């Protein structure tokens, strides 16, 4: 059962990766115009360890967590999975909102 969950999370991360590439390009264009002057994409209380002014490092953190999840014990699995799903939802929502901005 865990394998199918891991596969689905991997597919989700692939989608987030492509979205992050597009979002980071948009951020670079905004910064070239003197806009998007912030230090971190997500707030400090987001559960992410990463603090970055673009999206790709957050995707990299999730990829690292997926690797930890796939090798976790049964006791660790549920807690790691719940945290990862929360972080994926937050990043996906943030990416979606950012890409809808004009």
C-alpha cells in the first residue's frame, strides 16, 4: 500500500517541479522590473525548513522528504506522510495563486 502512496506523491512532486520552474521564471521577470522584493516565498511557520525567495528549493525539500518517507519505519510513516501532504498542499496552493497574479 505504501508503494502506491509513494508513487502518487512522486507524480505530484513532478507536477510541482514543472510549476515551480514556470513560477521561478515569472519571479525572475518580476525582479528584472524591480518587483517581487521579498525574502521568502513561504512564511516561517509553514513547516518548511527551507527559506528561499523562489520556489524550486521548496520542491527540493519535498523530494528529500519523499526519500525519507519511502525508507521510514511504520511508526514514522504516518507522521511524515501527514506533514508532507500538508506541505504539498501549501506549496501547490501558493504556486497556483502566484501564477494567477498579473
